[in-house]
């Protein structure tokens, strides 16, 4: 059983940065796709970014391209989401999720509904 723990959320002013971490236990992230998702109050969950640990390919929603960077440290079994130039509309609970089968495209087309393993979420609040 894979368990995911996110950390790194918080309150930041617009234009600031945060780095979220997603650490796995129970298995390594090798050969998984790991997605970052967010859900704002009253809105559906949406895929933000994804990394395929087998080849290192990364994917981003248009709303965060050029501002967010996803990376994987296999020595620490941790995936990071570096978030720069944050905007108030980035405010949401951010979740990481992992799956050994489904590709990153599913993070954006079906909002990760097929992903097996989810973290508990971490709040990101961006003030204007």
C-alpha cells in the first residue's frame, strides 16, 4: 500500500513562491505517474502538473505553464512542485496522487479519478 504525504503549503503574497513536496512510503515512485491536483472552494478538482517517473517527462496545465515546475528526486522518493509567480487564483488545496498504470494525460482529462493513491492535501493561499 502506497502512502503519500504532502507538505509545503502555506500563505504567500501574490508574486511569491512555494515548494510543495510529496513523499511516498510503502513503495518507490519508480514507474509511477505522479500528478499534482488542486481544488478551490466551489470548484471541481483540476490537474495542475504531472511527471512520469519512468522517463522524466513533465506536463502542465496551461494556467501554470512557465510558473510551476514538477520534479522527482528518486533518492528521496519525493516529487516536488515548485510554484513561482503565484496568483490569488492559485489558492486551493493541493493534492498529489500516484498511479502505476495510468498515464499523465489522465490527470488532465479525467482529473485523476483513476489514480489509486492520494495524499491528504495541503492548503495554498495566495493573498492579493
